[in-house]
C-alpha cells in the first residue's frame, strides 16, 4: 500500500485485491458480539470535512471506532474555516496535535493531494471525496459489493472483477464515476458510461471505457448497472430539457430492470432521488444493493485504515482449528 489514498487510479490490481480481501476479513467483525478490534488503539484519526456528508462521514467514523482509534470530527461549519482560515493553517494545527491520519472531504478538486504532498502535515491522508475529481473508497466499496454479489464472499477472495459494468447518469459532475472507471478497469471490468452528451466531460475518449447514449441497448449485456444522481448543486447551466425527459431516457424503472440479465444487480452511491434516476420499485427490489453498499462501506474503510496504519500483522486472528 502507498502512504496515502488519494485516487483510485493510484491502485494497482494487487493493491485493489488486497483491500477487497482485507475487507472480507473485516466484514466478519460485524458478526461478532463485540464489533471491535484493538488494531488502531492509541492512534488518532481526524475526519476533516469541508463539504456536507452523511454516509461517508458516519461510515469512516464507524470504521475508525471499530478499529479502536481515537476519533476527532471536524466540520467547516462552526470552525475557524468559516472565519477565513486556510487549509494550510488547519493542517498545521492538526500536525501540532499529533494526529496519525486525516480523512478529508473538500469541494475543491485536488485538495487531498495538496494536503498529502505539501509537507504541511506528516499524517496519512485518505481522500473522502474532492470536488468532481475522485472518491476512491466509494469505488472500492462498489467493487466489493459487486464482487460479493456476482462471485460470492468466499469465492471472490483473490479475484478481480472481470465483468460488464454500466454507469448511468451525470458523469460530468461525478467523482464516483471517475473513481469507478479507474478502479474497475484496473480490476479487469468492461465499463460502459451512459449519459446525454451534455453530461459527459471533455476528453471522455481517453478514459478506459466505452460511451453510449442508449440505455436500453446496454442493459441486456450488463452484470451491474450503477445509477448516478443528477448533481444540481454543481450545475451552473441547464444540461437537459426537463426532469421528465431525463427520466424517460436515462431513468431505471421496473420495465428496464426486467431487460437486465437475471443475475445482474442495480447500484447507487446515494443519496437517491426516487422518481428521477431510479423508481421506488427498483430501489426497493432485491436486486438493488444500496443498503449493502452502506454496510460494505464500513468494511472497506476499516480495511483501508488497517492497511495504512495497522502494520503487517494479520487483520484477524483466526481461532486454532480443533483436531
């Protein structure tokens, strides 16, 4: 593992498979009466969130506490940042407190990289989402969920993800899409992006994926379909005529789900806008993995924290088999 986790593109196949395999071990902790490991006892992790978040922040906090780390939650609202304090000054304050790792979410693309490479702080840096750039732990938990559903928890150990994955929606503003394309390509998957032309970024031709404008044509050959939310908070112009028109062409409803292979799953990074990119019928179906993704997010983030901070000991101590 590298010292920091800034981008999914930084991970090799072996790195990614190691994280997924370690997460399988961490998932077993959730089945224990006491869901804690002593791995990070005495380590301090700061959750540095400059942007609103629910799932990611709580998921990281749960992962840190299950590994027995000391956790400090920092939000920009109500802090000195609202008074004009810079990222550098905030980082140097954390360095003075002796933190071991910083989990950072920031609205500016590149902020985690700047924090990791500037010399302002000596701690490990984990990117929890930066602007429209990257969200590597989301891509990892998505890949972990797909591997468990499409291959199996035990059968998937050591395996990559040579499957056909379709990602649908607002690609232009989505750090989740970018991270997933990078990671899934590394894991051997064939990725197809489906979106209106206005919601595809410039230079999409250089990405390691296919591009389509026809959702109905891609569904029958997809092992997993990931629906993305239209990120209105990042939009500065009109990218499609109406919500109804967008939903008609790029929304996933029961009829479209029926065209997918029987084994195929539906994914969504959340939060979902029901009736826009996904209908309630699909969101509440057994084929939808949204709740599993939240559960798996804790296991993945435990694995990342363990591999960055925990040393070289086995993640879990297995009981000796009785003779």
